[in-house]
C-alpha cells in the first residue's frame, strides 16, 4: 500500500503542470562581440543584464542560470548557425541578447520553431507581433511603432507638421520612418534613406537644407548617430530642431558627439532622471558598481533580466512546462527603472514613453533631461489582432 502511494505521489509530481522546478536554466546570450555596427550596444546591454543577474545571485526566479554566449557578428547567417548549435548542442531554454535587427529577423523564427523562448531585449519589429505573434516570442525592449508613433503624435499636437525624415535604408530604418510618418498625419517635407555604411552625410544634409523644414526626424544609432549629428551641427542646421527615437542621443552617442548633441530631442522608454524608486535604486547601484551613469542599453538588459526573474518565479521555476512558463511570463507586471511595464496579448511591452532633450549643465556635462511623458502605458497598434493559443 505504501509503495502504491509513493508511486502515485511520484506520478502526480511529474504530471503536466506539476513538473518539478528546473535544476538550472540554460540561457543563450547571442550578441555581437567581434564585428559589426552593433558591437558597442551589445556590450552595453550585456553589462546591464549581467548586473541584474549578479544582484539576483546568479539566479532567475530562484533557479541557477548558466549563460552560454554566442557571437552573431551582426550577420544573420552567422547568427542562425550559432543559434542552431546553441539549440542542438547546448539545449538552451531561453534566447536573448541580439541587438542587430537583421539577426533578430533571422533567429527568432528558428528559435520559436524549436519551442525555445526568444526574448528580444531591443527594438521590436512589427513582423513578430500583432497578428504575427508567437507564444515563444517576447519583446522586453521597445516596439518600433510605439515609440515613433508617440513622437509623431506629440509633434502634431505641437503644431509641427513640416518635417523632413531621414533613416537607414534597411527594413528596420524604413519601419521607423513609416511609423513616425503615419502618426504625424501630414505629408513630409522630404524623406530619404542613407546606406548603413555612410560616413559622409553632406548630400543628405543638402537636401534637408533645401526643403527648409520646421523640424527633422532622424533614425540612427551608434557611430551613424554620432557622424550624422556632428555633421548636422557643422552644416549650420542646429536652428532646425532635430528629433528621433532614443538611440539617436543615448549616453554613448552624446559622449562621442559632444556639444553637437545639445538640443537634440528623442523619445524613449527610459531616462536616468526618472523619479520612480526602482530607477533611483538602479542608477545608484550601477554608478556604485561601475563608476558611471547607466545608459539606455544597460536598462534594457537589466529590466529584461528582472522580467525573466519575475516570470520564472511566477512559474515556480517550472520552465520545462512551456505552456505554464509562457503564461507566467505573459502575466508579469513589474515596477522597473523605466516605470510600470507589462505584456500585451502579443507579448509586446506596455510601457510609458518619455520625451528627452540634451542639455549642457553648469558643470559642462552633457545630459538627457526628461521633458514630459508623451504616452502612458503605450500599447502597440494592432496588438489585439494576436490570436495566442490558450
């Protein structure tokens, strides 16, 4: 009788939905570490993720984490090859880390087809959400549409309608501009796309000058943002307000471009001066640990780890029960450094969008200062079109 009861208890413990907590979580961190334009931001987001993991004692939801690093070289084909090894050889449970949009497009379908949770901690393309949602895909960064639509609507509300738009001539660049243009609701004064390897923007700046716009919208990040903003100022265009999504003027590009960044206005989900308690604690702890202010990318890595921690905890560590873990993570609501964040039905983030402007302080420091919240609990357009399985 006792033996039968013991066997019954064992079978119950192993039944679907009652699987024991995992001994360890195998997390694949696929990022750019040897080549490509995303190498700098990849290092920043990894630093933020590792900082959170250290504060969590090397665990997510109380379960030890083994982080397996891979280099995508900002190349979609290389990214797929590395991910294939991570799935087949390393048997990862989770995938995160990728910053290059082309690699995100290439690797997410590969991961989700193998029922590996792909957690995108950077910009979220529309082709992975809304009616194209997938139960194994989550975006913990920021949807391209949400930030740009908030910025477009804000400019329209301020009566700024004659805007010239410029972006990188790649799918993600066009998606940025299209989202902004749709929200602005008026014809653009001009629209051009530059090659991703562009160093000299003189031709593009000449077109902007000729159009005589009220404002300029630009999508660029990293070295591209530094070069563009410097040349924008050198061309004498600083009297035309320059707007864009947050990467145009993140902490690293501000430091590299110097005073040319003064006056640049961006929209994003986070800024170092946000007054909520989670952000105050994050900024203070990061400064103490690393001796510098955190950046947008540090926050993205940090908050991603915190969201995963909350999801694993809600699932009681049972990440092998994929349906239960998916529902647990989807139901997370967190007071993060960026403010309140949760997931919509398509697993895109619901969060605030802020307007930031670069100033030079009395001490000569260049800093982003939050001007106002331009969208509270911003939701991705069309998220309700997602038909997520039960």
